[in-house]
């Protein structure tokens, strides 16, 4: 499964082995903190 960053459209492959309760991730391209849907989480 691939998730796309809504800011820069970079893709991230969702890893089933990574169990993260809140499913937050940082985009390696633009550096924004994103949710599981690829939307920016306001700080």
C-alpha cells in the first residue's frame, strides 16, 4: 500500500510491520508531519 503526501506528492510505502498507534509520519521530501492519509498535521 502506498500513501502520498498531499503537499509534495511524494509517496511512502506503508509498512505492515510498523505498528504506530497514531500513524503519523514525516515526509522525507518536504519535511511535513503527516497523518495516515497524507494530510498535514498542524503543529
